[in-house]
C-alpha cells in the first residue's frame, strides 16, 4: 500500500529540494490517470478534491472520493497523498476528516490575519487529534481573470508575518501568494521569487503554490528550489479533460463504453510531461 500522509510527502519533496504536484480531480478517470502515471514515473503525487465540485456539481461524495483514491493507492508502490482543497467551513472540514481525508486546507486568506490565525488554530488542534494534516493560506492568491490580483502586492504573503503565523498555528504547510492566481491567466505571471526566498528563510514550514496552470517552467524550477514543496494544478487539467470528452463524442462510433479509456489516455499523455517538472522520484 502506497497511501501516505501529505506531510510526509512534503518532507520528502523538501529533502529533494523540489515540489510534489497536487492535481485537482473530479472522478475516477482523472484520479486513475494521475496515480497510474505517478507509478509509471515513480513520482510521488497528491490527488485533491475541491469542495465545490462535490457540493455544487455532485461529482462524488467525500467518502466515495476518499475511498476511491485510497483503493488506487493500494495498487501502486509510489507514495500517493489525498487532500481536500480550499475550504472555509469548519463543519465541512470535520466531515472530510470523518470521511477519510488525511489532509485538509483551511482557507482564511480573506480574513484579517489575527482572525485567520485564530480559526487556523482551531482547525489544526482538532485535525491533529486525528493525525490529519492542515494547510492554511497566508496572503491571498487571487483570480487570474482579474489580472490585477497577480500584481497586487497588498495581497502577497509578508515574510515577517509567516514565521509568527506558523509558530502560533502549528500548521503543516502554508499556501503563499507571490504572484500566482487561480484560473486562466490574462497576462503571463511573474512570480516574486525574491519574496518567496525571504518567506522560505523565515520559516521551516513547507510552502504551497496555488494557481499552477500557466506559470512558465523556468520560474517554477526556481520556485521549487526556493521552498515550494507543493504545487497545485487544476485549470489546465480540467480543460484537457473537457476537450478530450468533446473530441471523443464527436468521433465516429463514439459510445459511453469507450469514453473512459480514451480520456484516460489523453490525460496520461499530459501527465507524463507535467510530472517531470517536479524532478521528484521515489
């Protein structure tokens, strides 16, 4: 069995001076493709679920998704982690823990720092009782469609605050805002790598980068060396899945039975290239 705690995988990535890639998934096709390629390349990986996709889109219940990922991990040797992405609802986070998630993200990034700290402390205190890891966000990773979010330094993580946040919350990882954003970028992002280095020097906590779709590879390579140990990918992965489904159903003789393998092959072609970014082998 290769199911592993996310905190353990992040420590492995930090020791290797790189980052593990965390892929947002919605169903078996996506999760299966991620785990299969991870095993093929011997690259540890994380499978994530965004709460809205479960609540609003009914892609899977928390327990169904967690059991699916755990079963996929049973069949491989490479470390596989399971993580719940952005969530600000304490009750839902507790539901995720009860459903089998071993890593959760509490997102208090839109709150004043002191309130973010207070709420994060509460989540961490409870989660750690169940040996569940917690990621928090400090600063605010905005939306790529609002180009100003990328360059608005008022939203960026402050190095001098990071150490205090970590010491007071005992969180397992911190998502930082240094120029990335969620969604499709209107302008090419330019990461504040100097700020990232300052943040990394201020604390030993693993750092996380959200908004990973569309960031130039040369910037990512530097970011991984300067403290990013978890790198989230969602937008481009979802778009590829959507495009693959459309491509298949418009092909001659298409039926529901051939759809899974067709989309899995398309996803795995992409994953074989994307996972090489981390240079993280097991």
